C-alpha cells in the first residue's frame, strides 16, 4: 500500500481553507498544500453564522479571542430572514461558550 505524502486543496475560499485545516488536524503527518488564485479576492459572507462554527474552531484548535482580534471581526447574535416566507424569522446564534 502506498503512503500519502501530500493532499492538495484547490481553492482558498472558506470551504477550501476549512477543508485544509480539518485534513491537517485529522492527518497531522500529511502535508497539506493549498492552491489559490491571486486574481480572486476574499469574500467574507457570514461564515460564523452557523452554530457549527464554534465546533469547527475547537476541533482545529483556533483561539476565539485571537481570531476576533486578528480579523477585526464583529459579533453576530442572530440572522434576520426577511421576506423569505409568510413571516420574517430571526434565527438566534449562540448557546455554546467558545471563549475557552
């Protein structure tokens, strides 16, 4: 059986970078290479708008406080779904402590 030495992730958007971090965490002895285009800018559109983001950050050992400071991020308490149906809906986020 051949041993895998490197996994290449194509794309450095949120999905590509999340995939690369998860692969590196799960398989620490495998090199992870990311291929990205310098022509495509960063699009930040609510990645933290899911209750699963805290679980992801813990899994890959990202420090919540450092991320907030480094990214100049803002806190989001919920998402308003306006005109998505008969009634507007406010989906609240939170409930899990990610500060530790």
